[in-house]
C-alpha cells in the first residue's frame, strides 16, 4: 500500500484544527439551536443553559451551538430546514412559539385561545399532563420531534395613541395589531374590535415605530428586550393568553442518534425546562418593572370588570376553532383545568 507522506498528514491535522473554532471541542454530533428572541429572554437563557450543560457533560460526543435573534433562521424557515434536513450528524433544534405550529398540528391551536388559562399554573397543569402527547404526536409525520415545552409568559397588549386599551371594542376600533402567524390570534383581534396583521417577530419593532401597525401583543420579556415599549404609548396588562414554546428537532436526526445520547439529551432538556420556568417567572415581574421604570410606555392594569368584558367579547373564538382543535380535546382540557 502506498504510504501517505508525513508532511501531508501534518497538513491534514493542522487543517482540521483550524476548521474548529477556539473553545469548541470536536464532537460526533452537532446541534444548531436557532431562535428569534434575545439571549436575555426566558427562551434565550434556557437555550444557553441547555448548550452549556450539553457542552460540559457530553463534551466530545455532542456540541450545541446557539444562534439567537433570528441570526440563522426565522421561525417559518427553521421548521422547513428541520423538516428537509437529512443529516445524521448535524441536527437543527428550535423553540418556535406554539402559535407557529398550526400547519403541523391543529390541536396545538388550543394554546392560543384567549382566556383559556387563568394563569401560568394552568398552563403547567396542561403541559405536564398526558393530553399534550396527542397534541404533539402529529408532528412526527411532518418530520419534527417535539421534545419539551418552554414558557415565556402571559401576554399583554400595547398601543401607540392617546389612550390605553381598556374598553372593547371601542379602544381597538380602527387600530391595527401585529400578530404571529396564528388564525386564532387573528380571530381574537377581530373579536376585540381591531384589525390583525401577521408579521415576523424580526419586523415588529420597525413596524410599530413606522406606524405600519398601531399595537401588538406579547410577553413582557419580548416587549422589553426588543424595546417595543419605546415606540408605544401604553401597555395594558391583560394576561389574555399564553406565549410559550415547543422545543423541536428534526425527527430524522433524532432517530439517527444512539439511544444513550438521546437519553442524556432528554435528561438535560428536562433540567433546562426547570430553569426556563424560573427565568420566565423572573422576567414576568422583572421585565414589567423595567418597562415601568423606563419612562416610555405607561403600564395600565385592567380592572376585573374590563377584563370580564374582554373575556365575553372573545368567548366566540373557542367555538370558531372547536372543530379544528377537537371538541373532545377541549372538553378534556377544561375538565383538567377545572373551569
Ligand atoms: C413572536 O413572534 O411574537 C414570538 O413568537 C417571538 C418568540 O419567539 O417569543
């Protein structure tokens, strides 16, 4: 057999070394974790915590690289990339909001329903129950594997103008609101009296600043970290629905991983999920306070009566989506939550 010259071997070793970034151990499997929010949000922090734990405990086997703030993909693109990916060694992972999964599972639209959850504890009751299995199972046939649920928090509404959003439909009338790509959100905005406009997260700050839309709904950490409050006049604390995420990975990649690696990753994701709930609870009060202290948008708490009007106005949304989500599933969710 012909011998490879020593100089060539040295050159190959050097080239491999240069190809690796400093501080990155060589690994058999690489996971690129793409998300659209800031690193200091509950999702951003949880993704970083997951990466840190994997890169420490599974060094040499798996390496996680995190790409925040839509640097790699927006949410629609990342799901397509995951579905098309056929690599056994490089996997794409992401945590798009539950609102962005309708194409893959109609039952997940339940998470978008206005006033389904009284608070974050209700959300945890549902995501910790067996019911979520039937909601996430359809994703596998579409090339995605659901791994865990992460929180952001309950959503608030903001608007630019002379008065806050308090009375429905009057305060919504004539105003345009940015929404995620969710038909449930569109129906909710119409029920409240406004006009919905779907836009990617990356475009929201500019759209608010330039008056393309008048307002938006989001969780506190997104309002604060993306500076929405700086281009809005009022934030109404409506807690009308939930913003949370499904951590997903390409099903092909996940199935290609050796079973022991999947088990270790699943255990680490569980720790990251516990940390995420803590980050979300902190952001819920901490980022609200930062918005209040900033001197930009004024924060308004809705009265119980006002909230009850919002609830009444949006009650029809559940009926509109009953057949898509499934009457049986909705009944089970209400029984589980006790209301
Ligand atoms: C949004 O588009 O408003 C959110 O889904 C962004 C996010 O991931 O929190």
